[in-house]
């Protein structure tokens, strides 16, 4: 059975605004390895549209960007949306009963499935479907944006913490 993991970069004040700060080179390489090892990703519509950037090669990309794009492209993706009618390559549109669809997805796979996007993570948290939360805590204060937790924080238990790439700390929690 697969495990659902919600992990994102977060500012010290709790925001996940990707336009305000980005991972440095070492953390980006960490995310390349994470993407290579994942059994797939579940996206909400907005986060999926942001990530579609990786579908097409850009002339200014270096080796790391090309490596991440390659890992992202081959990975199965499931997109939860009421408004989309189609999705891109290697992606499946999930509509209807979210609880049933995600339970079937978890039951039919092994490994880690990334959950991308705070609003989708909130819905999956309410359904009791997220197995692990990974906060990549950056030493910046943003003051605005989307919070990591889109609703009340669920009861969590810290199971690990480690420094990833200099000044970023990964905090790993499971539901308490």
C-alpha cells in the first residue's frame, strides 16, 4: 500500500509562496532524488498548473533543471479538479468521490505518493488520508501567501528532523 506524503517548502511564518523564495542548488538536487523515488504525485488544479512548467524544456535550463523535468515527466500524476476537462502527459484526472479515488490509488500502489498543494492536502487531511507531512523550513519571513496548512493544523507527532542543504531544516510529522 502506498503512503501519501505532503511536503513543501515553508517560510518561518508558515507560508508556501513559491514566488517569494526557492530552493538552493543542494536542496533542488534533493528534490530531484525525491521525484525519482516517488510512486507518483497527486495535485490540485492550481499546483498542477504551476508544475506544468516542467513539461517543456526551456533553453536556459542547466543539468539539474533537465534532471528534475525528466523525473517529473515519467512520474504518474493524478490531478484532482472539478473544472479541468483534460490533463497533460502521464496524468489522470480525478473527479467525483475524492475519498474513494485516493483510497483506491493508495491500495493499488506501493511507495510514496507526493501530495502537492495546501488546499488538496487540507481535504486529504480531513479524510484522514495523509500519512506524513514534510516541512522544509527556510529561514525567511514572507508575511503573506498560502499557508502550509490551509485549515486547522491536525494533531501531529514529530518523527524526524534533519538539516537539508545548509540552512533548510526538514521536519517530518505523522498524524498523532
